[in-house]
């Protein structure tokens, strides 16, 4: 299996959204084909602190994640890296792609001088929690979210 990890391009958006929608949680909140994804991609792509990555196998996009760099004053002005929206296409799961992509993101964070990598995972995703723990992540904090009304269509 020849895997290439690269920055996502606009033509990858449908494949990325399909992966986001392909699970019980994503199926309730994603709308493949919605034009809002194209403008969201453009915004991410313009932001130098964002890296929307895809993994290709034999020229097909089969996995994705978003890596965000967050500067801060805490920890003596350290930058944190945030990994979000890790997905592997259903027919490619359990083949090691998620681990390869996550390790790649951790390496990019280290190269960029980040002091830590953090991520969140929905409380219902117990298999994902075991997966992240197998990569060395620890459940050291309690995450909380507050849903806001969308300020723009598709937000």
C-alpha cells in the first residue's frame, strides 16, 4: 500500500465530506453536496495556521484530518496543535491509515515547535478513545462544548 499524505485541495472536498458523514454522528450533522463546504474549505486553505490533510492510496483520498496551530500565553507562550476530524474511509478502516495519519500530524506539530498535541473525541466514540490511547494520548482533561446557532448557512 503506497500512502501519500498531502494538503487537501478543493477537488478533495466531496471525498472529505463523504468521510465526515459516514458514521452515526456525522450522518446527523453533515450534508454532502452543500455549497457551504466549498467556502469553508477556502477559509481553511487561506489560514496559515490550518492544515487540512488527506491521505491517498493509489491516487484515491481515503483518510483526512485537520491540524490547527493555536498560539497562546499559557505554558510560557507555547503553541498547541489541535487534531480534529480524523476520518478513514469505511472500506479502508483497520488497515493502519488512522495511525499513520495521526503520527504524521504529531510529527508536523513537533517540527513546527508545538509544545503539545491535543484532540477531542465525542464521548460515544469509545473505539476511537482506545485508538488514541494506543498512540500515546491520555484522557487528561474534560472537554465541554456549547452549541451556538449558526451565523452562516451550513455552519
